[in-house]
C-alpha cells in the first residue's frame, strides 16, 4: 500500500486549501493508500523562519517526506505565487527530497488570473527536487469551495469531477498503472 504525504501550505486555520486536501485524502484512503496529512502551519514558525534543520518537528517533517511514495502539495495562491509558508518548508527539505516520488500539485485562489501559478511557480520548484513524476495539477477557485457549518466542504460539481479524475490518475501512477497518463517531471 503506497504511503502519501498530503501537505497543506496554507497559513490559515480555516483554510479552504486544507479542507479541500483532507477531502481528497479521504478519496485516496478509500483507494487503499495510507495518507498522512501535514499542515505546514502547525510546524514551529521559529524553526521554519530560522532554517532550523535540526528542530525535532522539522526533522519529523523531513522524515515524512522521505517515507512517502507520493506527495500531494496544496497551496493557496498569494500574489501569483504559492504560499511563503510552503516555500519555507520546501527550503528546509534536502535538495532531492522528492526523488523517485509521484507528486500532485494543487492550488486554490480567488481569481483565474492565478491559474498558471502551478505551472510557472510551484511545478519548477517541485521538479528541481527530483520527483519521478509530477502529475497534472489543478487550480480551484475559492468560490468553488463552500465550507459547511460542520467544517466540511462542498466542491462545485464540475470542479469536483475534475479533481477526482486527477486524484485517480495520481493514485494510478502510484500503483504503477500504465494507463495513468503521468507527465514526467
């Protein structure tokens, strides 16, 4: 059973990005994967900002990345780029931390003007870390993610269908299916 690390790079405790990821985590778990969520905002800010590679929580996060077969990376888009919080974690990981892994990049944001943030901002950084594959990513408009009173989310049906197809392709890539449609890094 492949292990997936699901990383949320959102600094917000009420993040649509994290809630969207946790819903996708459930789909991956139902497909037989072990999914480990990691909200970067829960890591010690001082350790992230001061590049404390030896801090126990940073060591633990690095070990989670190393153990994972696949990594889902979700981030809100601010000023046409992935979050600074996510960047601070990526900067602390070893140069080839994603070597041999399959990666699914996802982003959320308020405007379609930021739709290329995955391809022009996040994908190159992830590719520099040596993954075997980066599957096609997806940008989700904030308005397509409705937060329910119980904390769950309802995703616009068209967006939900597209995300489910991408998650299924990611899952197939982890399982080594030749029909996964994986794009090489």
